[in-house]
């Protein structure tokens, strides 16, 4: 058998249907769209879940319950094996150091240290949360653990607003002050 003798499997490459190419093609005239109406027009059709004036299913079904999924706290996870690999003995591991080592991505997100792997170096680790096993392993290696206080969303927003208020812009000079400063610059003090 030669390459030029291999034929494709029958029906594997089906030709696309060319509509509106005359009566003999089988899809001439209305091109499979039927006679007139919304569906026959270009850009026509109704949006999904439309039930023609009847109350739609998503409004007929009662809504019950509440989910806290939007309010859950998402931690950036760092394992002991990664700390052991990236940091040297005696280092202080805080959020800035983790960002620099590319172990976390979010500059403001809370960090949790987990005990996957082993730690053989003496490190001072600062994070928002620790698993109990991770805490024990860090302390057994001669390091120390510091829990950073965690702000919830409302407190973080409040702190951001307060810091913005404390950085008030200097008031703009009045027209008289501008005029006076121009005179002083020109050397004509009255």
C-alpha cells in the first residue's frame, strides 16, 4: 500500500450545507428558515429563557437560602518545603519577602503557612495564619512564629479611607496670593 492509495474514511469530511443556492439544491428560497417572522430575519431570534409572555421558569421557582461563599476568606498558601528551599538560615520571612521570592501573588491577600515538607532552617516567619503542625516544625527548627493581625473587608476599606483622608492635598492659593507671588518673583514688592 502506498500513501497515494490511502483514502479518507467515508463520511469523515462532510461538506458544509450551502443554503440559498437555488431550488434544486434543496435549501433554496427560504434557506431552511421558514416563511417570514422573527426567526426568518437576519439578527432575529428571541433571547434564551424567553417563554413568550408566560412567567419564565427562573421567576416561577422560589429562591431560598443564603450562601456565605462570597464572604469566605481566601488564603495564599505557602508550604514549609518552599520556605526551606527559598530562604537561608536566620532570614525573616514576611509578606514582602514572600512576594520577592514569588511564593505569593497578591500583595494584600492573607497568607497561611502549611506543614507540607520539612524545615531544616531557623526562620522567623510572619504570616496571617499557621497550621498547628507548621507552627511546631518552625519552632522545632529553632525559628519563631509571629501571627499578623488580619483585617476583614470592612476594616480594610475603613483603613484605606482614613489613610486617604490623612493625605489631604494642600489648599490652592487664592488669586491675590498668586498675584503677590508673581510680584515677588519679578522683584516688585509693594
